[in-house]
């Protein structure tokens, strides 16, 4: 197979489960085991969001939500996770520190994968997305399962490894290795992704200018 570019076609930034409780309950037991510096790692996503906003790359904010009577948890509580992300709790909302804007896109999910039971696929088709850039958490759960579903839907998938965090360091690294196994070059650093966003915008503007001259 030919070597793939960091961005193939049109990119979309997926901000996965960076919610207020990430920062409100920092260092506390809020039902989900996480690495010690979880909030610090996922907060680095803000730099990517800022650039995406600046260069008009679509940003999709995704949050996990559950009903107060727990009816939609399913088997989710059979593992290491306790009750979390109850939809009536203010801390379940999107993290304001990530600067979500009315021009962004917002999706709520009841399961780990951002594709499962949501309209994400319809949205991505409408946006003409080809490359999905994943950030947030958990690396080994929602990020990983979304990556797999994106891969199986034939998207190019990239995970910004210094903007995601897992339930443990071992699980975090294992998930990154699993994603790289599916798509070579999937693991990327924040700085190189920011540079790729800017190159994409520059190339888009150049193409638009050439088209205008041609007309």
C-alpha cells in the first residue's frame, strides 16, 4: 500500500468525552479509573481546537450521557466503571475550557463508540470527511472503539497520542499500539497535527485561488 499522508482528503476533529467532570473531579474517584495526569493530557486538545477554529476545520464535540435511572448503562457497569455521566448533572456538559462554539457540532452517545446509536456517520458524510482526528478519552475505551468503527467505515483515522489518556498507562499504550496496527501512521503528536491542519488550510486556499483564476 502507498504511504498515507497525515491528512488524506478532508479532516474532521473529534473531541471525545472531554466534559466538565474531567476537571471538576480531577484527582477524585468519579466512577472511572484514569491515569494520574488525565486532565492535563486531554486538556492539550484545546490547542488543536483553536487551530481548527482558525482554519475552518470542522470540530465535533462528543459527550457520554446516561439517564438518571441508569436504564441505558447496559453492561457498562459490569467492568471497572461505576455510575458516571448522568445527563442531569452539570458536570456531564461539554468542558467550557475547550471553547465549544455554536458553529461546532455536538453529539451525545450512550455507548463507548461515537458511532454506536448516534448520527455521527450522517454528519461525517455531510461534512465530506475523509480523515478523522481523535482526541480525548479514554484512550483504551471510547477513543479506541471509535477509531475501530471509523476504520471499518473506511475513514483514515489519526489519534493524537499526547492529547488522549487512558484508564492506566499500560492500557493507554496498548490501545495506541492496537490503533497503529490497524492503520500505519495513525499515532501522531499534537505539534505535527497542528502543522498539518495549517498546511491543509493553505493548500485549500491555494486551490480556491487557482480555481477562481481559471473561471
